[in-house]
C-alpha cells in the first residue's frame, strides 16, 4: 500500500520543510570561534583601597561565534563604554593577583553581555580575554 499525496500538498510540504531548514540555518551558531581585538588598549583610572588614584592598562579580546561577530563590531562603542565603566569601578583587591584578574575577566564578560542584551536582545560574548593586564 503506498501513500499518494496530491501535488499541491507536496508543494506546501516542500515549502514548509525548506522554510524550517532555512530558519534553523540563519539562527544556528556556526560553531566557528571568532576573536575580536579591541583597539586601542584600555587605560582607566581606579581608586585603590586607600583612596589613591591608580590605573589599569589592559589589552582585551572578545571571543565569540563567527556568526555573532557582526554584533560585536556594530556595537563597539557600547562594549568599550561598558568595559571602561566596569574596570574603573574595580578596587585594587579586585584586580591584583591571578585569581582576582580571573574573577574580573568573568565579571567583565557578564557586564558586556548585559549591555548588549539591553541594546540588541542578544548575548554574543563567549569570553573576555586579557592579552595583558597591568595595574599601577
């Protein structure tokens, strides 16, 4: 026993399947990692625990999915602002030492994604990477 489908239903079925496949392809991540280097380096002032003015100089790269790279590039001023405000709010205890820097890196990722989610509805930043991180 074979199933016979009228030709007009075949076309409808084909259109539905193709639409489903195309929408999945558009919204799916490519799985390819992209790195976006933020230039120039960040130089921000912050206060240490004694109220003295200090500074942080950091080279920062964003790890994202290749498909979401354009979101990063289009929103660079927003990203830079979020990072400047975040880094300048840190205390010396929050930026000195490997564990403190790791925590700062993780929190920076959250802050940037929060800003992007508010602006674009998306959170494309997989990770913030510090190429260098100097405090003085």
